[in-house]
């Protein structure tokens, strides 16, 4: 008899759910392209790319961690490949870019959920959960997310704007990955994609990987992971500054722990605190969007201009100090047991 901790959802049910989920996507593709043949081709590309790329992303997330899930690279590769295939089939520039981005979006979601699901199943395995029960809940969580994400994105679009600056939203939320996807898709169909830059980027990536491997063989603590380098290249500078500040705090905290003879970070309180900052910032941004929308696009709590800039900078310094303090504090000793 199969142990409880080894029972998964039967594969025939997984296959049936996969087939059912492809049907609405096929009609969505046909709506954008106006061709059933091209829509069927897009669905086939989506299935193949989604299978392989979600496996790669899940493997990377499982081995290294979800922060190393190569979603950006997977999505760009899918958009570029799909756009080239659609262009070869004669799809025009009116519908081609949107069709390629649709396929890339589906594969992006598959890769993201693959890494997240693998982390959840691993955590469940460590605590003795039943896999099939976890898998059923994972499916339910996807359905809940599909219902929740759309209105939240609409709220953010109405409050801040996303990606493209408009008269109503001159400073929209940054969307570097989406902008890159759109540039690649439009470039393929419009014939303006700078292939020399693409080839140059590939050569730079090979050089970075070679340098990282050489540093690894020498046993150097300084490394050049290609994913981090690539993200640093295409992210806006104002986002990179915050990442650099956090990296400097992590570097200083690690040196402080080593000086105290604590090379390891028990429980990684600094990482947990930083994760809370990321989540809190996202939730606060959504909550602040509500009064902006209700106030006809004007932020009643806007403190970014004029004399209010310095308190914000001071708050950032305080947060960095608190992060450093939490990451370097001594671990709490176990309380004595009164029953001993």
C-alpha cells in the first residue's frame, strides 16, 4: 500500500485538467489572431514551452531557492521564440506582438507557479503533509489568485498607471520586465529589433558565466552570477539603488557576524525582516491606491515633493539601521526548562 506521504493526484486527473485549461486559452488566442490555425499553433507552443520552462524554473527554485527562479529569462525566451514563429507563419504586426506576449504571459505564470508549488510541496514533505491534499489546495489557490489579481491590477492602473507615462500618470509604476517583453515582441514584427545588441548581450552573458566559473574554481568569495548581472543591467537605476543599499547592509552584517565568530545566521532574521519589508511595501501600495482612486487620481497622502523629501530619506536610513541591527544581533538562547 502506498504510504500517505507518497500519494499524489492521479496523472489522468492532471492531464484532464490540463486539457480543459487549454480550451479557453485557445479561444482567447483565436480572438486576438482571428485564425483558428494560428491559435492552435500558439496553444501547442504554449504547452511545449510551459512544460520545459516550468520544469527548469521549478528545478532552479528547488535547488537554489525561489529567489533564483529564472522567470525573466524564461519569459523573454518564450516571447522571442513565439514571435519569430508567428512571423514565419505570416502573422502581421497588428496582432503578432500581443499574441506573442499572451503566450509568454502564460508560460511566465506556469514557471512562477512551478517554483512556488515545488517550494510548498517540499515544505509539506518536511512536516509530513499528504501531497495530494496540498496539490488540490494549490489548484484552488490559482483560482483564487485569478479572481483577485485582475481587480488589484486595475486599481493600480487607475491610481498610478503602469509602465507607460500618460498625462494623467506622468510617473507610473515601473514595469521593466513588461517593457522589455513589449520591446522584443514589437521589434520582431516591426523589423526594428537590434539583433546586434541581442548578440552582444549573449556574448556578455557568456563572458560573465566564464568569469563566475573561474572565480568558483579559485575558491573566491566574490562571484558574478549571470542572473544578478542581467537584472542589474535592465532594471531602472532608482530600483538598483535600493537593491545596492540592501546588498551593502547584508555584506556589512555578514562581516560583523564573522568578526563575532558567527559565520552562520541562525534563523536568518535579517532575511525574514527584509521579506516582511517587501511584502509590507506591496500591501501598503495597494492600500494607498484606494484613496487615490476615490480622490480622482490625486494622492491625499503625497509627501514626496517639497520639504517632505528629507523625512523620507531619514526613514530609509532608519530602516537600513534596523535591518543591520536585526541581521547582526545575537541569537536568543533557549530558555531553561523548569521541569528539568
